[in-house]
């Protein structure tokens, strides 16, 4: 392939990078109330409008923060890839922008789980696999005020931020943070719902852990395996796979996740769509 052809593809892709940054800038200005020079403001609005977004003003400050965090985390993660393309797969990010960005984005998950899995009913005990910086756990404790939340991870830089976030949210009494691998979960008959983000968990760990996870649920309790469901565009699918593999997770079809749950003895296995997200939950129940 010629230099001109590769350069042509690159120029199309750099437009996407700049458009995402412009949206992030627009959100940051909307949040901070900071004044930008009129010509910059107009040009920013022009980019966002050309991308099909009329305005970000109708979003709540929390939604603006989530979206701005997603822009920053993708740009930081892209820069990390560029800087260290040869690094071994695994979750080793220490950049607070990446850790907090995923945390803020994942805080939407408890609501999405509740909407997609009405069969779970009242959640009194919730297991959060991959605590990260603890923001999903805080959102779960807020959504289910009666629930005890157990959140596990083994990555000390994330756990350290999680401890600070739980303290800041006044949630240290409600959320138990454990330095524990999913493969070592040894609870019994405890959880109404367990959340497992397959895109952050290595396949062998997941396979090994599922029978333990079944025992950790109370009889009749549910597990939700989250998987990305990117739009049917080969470039989106390929970048999603790269991000997942590099972060040490598994890209898993709904069929594979279904097989894993059924082989581990889960019943009523099915697929639920996370409303408003490019994500599915493959769900299974511990037989009563
Ligand atoms: C991006 S974070 C998830 C974000 C998190 N929900 C939050 O609120 O910040 C993914 C986490 O999964 C953790 N993880 C990966 N494999 C794991 C395993 N086998 N057991 C426990 N945690 C694991 C990683 O260390 C990482 O901190």
C-alpha cells in the first residue's frame, strides 16, 4: 500500500481524534462555566454540530462529567498504546485519568443492571468484581440502600484510590473492599447479584471462577456477565478488541458466555440488553 493511501486513512482517523477532543472541550467548558474566546467557542460548537450534536446544555452536570471523563480516558489510553505498544496484556494503568474515567463510566452499571434484570428484585447483597476505583460500588450502595456491597480487586493502585473514594462518599461502612482475585472468591450462599465485567477479566480466570461464583450466590441469586456489543463496523470491532486484549480482559460472544454459565451449573441463562449502552448482560441464576 502506498504512502498516500496510508496517509489518506490516517487523516480520516485524526479527524475522529480531534472531534472527540472538541466534544470533551465543549463539555469541560459547559461544566466549569469558564469563558473561552468567542471564535474558539463558535469553532468548537461547529465541530460538535457537524458531528450531529446540537448542544450539551441539556445534560445534567453528572452526565457531562461522565462523558468528559470518557473522552479523556480514551485519549489517555490511546496515548498509552502509542507510547508502550509492546507492553504485555493486563490491567496495569496507574494514570488517574484512565482509572477514574472507567470508574465514572462504570457507575452507570447498577442502574443498567436493575433496568435489564427486573427478575432480580430487591438486591440486599451485591458482589462487584473488579472494584477499580470503587465508583461502581458506591453507585450500587446508593441505588440499593439496604444492600451490603462487596467489591474485589487485586490491583493496589486502583484499590488505593477506591479506599479514598469510599471514605469521601461516606461508604466505608456499607462497602467491603477486598484485595481478592475473582478466582479466589470463597463466599457461600451470600449474594443476590454478582457483576462480572468479562472485558476486564482473563478468560481462564473466568472459566475457573464461575463454579465458585455460583456457590457465592444465595440459591436463586443471579450473575450478570457484561460484554461489549459494538456496532457492526469492522473498525469499531477491531479497536474494541485491541482495548480489551491490552487491558487483560476477554472479548466474548453471547454464545460463549452462555456456554460458560451453563457449564458452570447456572440455570435460566439468557441475554439482556443494557438500555442506552453498547453492552449486553449474559445472565444466569443459581438453582434454588
Ligand atoms: C476498569 S476497572 C473497573 C472499573 C470499576 N468498576 C470502577 O468503579 O472503578 C477493572 C478492574 O478489574 C480488575 N480485575 C481484573 N481481573 C481481575 C480479577 N481476576 N479479579 C479481581 N479483579 C480483577 C482490574 O485490576 C481493574 O482494577
